[in-house]
């Protein structure tokens, strides 16, 4: 009976390796399709990669695809998963803020911009134009909320 157990273990190891190789292939094809602006094809490959368990990087690229198609709720869901995998990556927060702005979730956008700035500063030695972009977007969102409050008070 031990030979049967050993055979099962070897089969599972081969199956996992095969899934990993197939997942990596799908991820690479998905990246190429995304970069060549073939968004629907990219989504198909990225879906396969994620279904095979290769989620590192796939959620971020798939979220970018959803953003390009203006499927911002789906993009937010995928950025949530990318943040779960790597909560210290500032670009995930910034990209999610872009989608939150598109669906008028201004408080969520502001929170994500704060997180993007925090993690960017934590991992960067020098400030550059990217940080200024984050800060300008944050200021714009806050100004928008203030103008809404003023319009409500004047009504």
C-alpha cells in the first residue's frame, strides 16, 4: 500500500509543477497581450493563470485591464487581492484610488492616496514627481469634497 501512496505523492508533485508552468505561461502571455493593448485576450490568459493558482502579479495586471475597459468595480476587487498579497506596494493603492475616483468613492480614494503616499515614502529615499502626483490627486479629491459641502450648505 505504501507504493500507492508514494505514487500519489509523485503524481501530485508532477501535477503542481505542470500547473505552475502552465500558469507562468498564461501570465506571460497575458502580460504581452496587455502591453500590446489586446485587453480581452489578456483577460483570458490572466483568468487561466489565476485559476491555476498563479496569482502573484496576475491580479494587478488583470485589474489594469479592467480599468482600461472601465470596469472599475472589478478592478477594485482585483486591486484588493493584489494588496492582500503585497500590502506594502504603493502602486496598488494608487491604482485602486483611480478606480475609486471613477465610481465616485471619494473617501475611499482619499484613503488609498494616503496609503500610496505612506508606502511610497517608506520605500523611497528621495521625493520625486510621482510623489507630487499622489499629493496633487489627494488635494484635488479633498477640494472636491469641500466644494460639495459648500454647495450643500448654500442650498
